[in-house]
């Protein structure tokens, strides 16, 4: 006779990752503490956003916003617009610290321009003006829809990924020499299979996240010699089916905590929510989702396409990290961003997420990040536990990220009940 316990296992085990990703009926509501002034462009003008960290005065850091009608706009942390830094039809922006510049390093700001290709700038921390970074030959050969920078932990070389609405993804190396300056060389081309609407790179773990519209979030190896093998982090579903991303999809961003912990945040546009996954490569376990609700004079987020996040302390208002969520239907005018405190998000989900504003580690080649930080890891905020799944980090970019997550308690109880029933003798 077949054991009911074994039959139950046969049914439940294949669904373990899905069961681990069950979610409440509604996203967790999070209230913003600030909002940016509306962007200058009308309609769906905002295409991308990134946080630029001031090297010596964290409170003077900026939210950089790519407007496809106006250019690169900079916003202070109180939401006021600082000004237009770079004009143009921009479709993407990303920032990476530690780029060689003269005798030291600076934060490199890479822009995707719909008609030109890529543009590289650095921001003067005293005047907040953008200056060309002196990188030659940034033509992509196509109109880029997204851009992301990568600093290899293996070689310390810098790379830039540029993607197109047609699904082409090209990796360029930014090669710097004393004589010729910095030039770009294509080193790898990928075919995603559909429009790319979001990119994010995890430098420490050497992986690239790609959002394919109406399809999935994919993970690739970020090194130029990585294979084209990809892992699905999550896929789309319909709004009336439990679990999964709800189209239209949008951007992704990484909350990078110490010791390679943290989270991947992703826009799930069809449910007006931001979904959160573990950063661990062993299993990108789904941790929950949140929405931005109205608070006082700040309206709720609707039709969001983008999210930006940092774990760093940015002055008195955002002492333990910042989340910026795009609002496509801003009641105050054109589109804008709602600004949240990371602890509000971390403590709103159950179980709570970690809050860790440790600075980035010191580069292995002995260099020092340009943002005035000495590297290393810092302590967790007391009373806020780390994730309890115990999953370690798999250092291989091409390893499978589909490891099964731990079973929920309700499933374990159900299995125990089946086992007990199977042990009862039938009545005569």
C-alpha cells in the first residue's frame, strides 16, 4: 500500500519554492517621509534613477533622475530640485564609485542617451556640476533603453552594460591607460529575448540582473568571460493568480548590506508594489512586497516603473538608508519620486529585513572608495535580526539560483498530520 506521507511529499516537494513565496492578499503599506518636486518632462518622462553619494557630506547626496525630454535632473534629499546637470533625451543612469580620475578616484555617472549612445560624467562635490569623464568612443550602435555599471571584484576593471528595447545587451570594458585615457571596448553580447526595462549589477557577487518586460527577472554572470546561462529570479503571472510578478514590470535595485547580505527590490507594476527578494545567489527567496501609501500632503504611488535604494546613512533624515519609489500618477503635477526610510520597509515586512548601513568594502587592490569611506563591515542595528534562512552565498555566477527555500510552518504541520494519519490502523 502506498504511504499517504510519501504521496504528500511527492505533491508538495516540487512546489517548495512556490510555497515559500506565498504572500498576503495586499502589499504592506509604507508611508513616505518626503517626495521630490515633479520632473520637468510631461507624461512618462522619467526613465531611470540612481543615488549619488557625496564623498564627505552624506546629507548632500543626490537622487539623479533621467528624464527623456529634459536630461539628468538632480534632487536634494529634502525633495527639492538642485538643477539640470546634463541635457538630452536620457533613458538611463547609473553610478559607481572608485573610478580612476587623475591621482585619485571619483564616482562615475554613466548615462544612456536615446540618440547618442552612452555618456560618462563625474560630479564635482563642491559645485555639484557634471563634467565629462573623458571616456572615448561610447557609441553603442543601437538606442539604449537601460544602462548599468560594474566593477569586477576579480580584476577591479570597470564595465558598462547597455541594453535595448529590442532585447540586445552589450557589455563594454572601460579600459584606462596613462597615454590614451579611457576607451570602451565591447567584450560580450547577449540576446535577452525581449525588451529590457531594468538592469542592476551586484559587484561583490559578480552578477547582473536583467528585467525582460512582461516576462521575468533574469540573473546572468557579470564577468566578461561568463557564459550566457541565466537563472530566473521570478516570472510574471496574472493579477488573480497568487505569487509572481504582475506586469508591467519595471526597474530593479540592490540593497547591499555587509558580508554579501541584502536584497533585490523589483517593481511589480500591475499590483503597484515593490517586491523584495534575498540577495543570496543560493536562493533568491521572496521576502514580501510593499506599496507606498498616502501620508499627509504626500499622495500614494501609482503606476510605478522604478526604484532606487541605498543602505548608507544620508544625513539626519535618512540615517539608515533610503528607498526612492517612482510615482507615475503624481497628484502634484508631473511624475516624481516618493522617499522612504529603509527601516520603515525593513520593519514593515514579516519577518523583518536587516538594517545595516555598513560602508562598501575596501577594493582588493588596495584602492579606497572615493566617497570618504574606509570599507569593512559594520554591525547590524540592534534588535533587527538577519534573515533566518541560513542560506550561504554561492560564489559561482553561473550556478543555479533555484535552490529550494525552507518549508513554511503550516506545510510542516500538514505533513506531520498526514504522517500521523498514515500510522493509524484502520478500524475493523
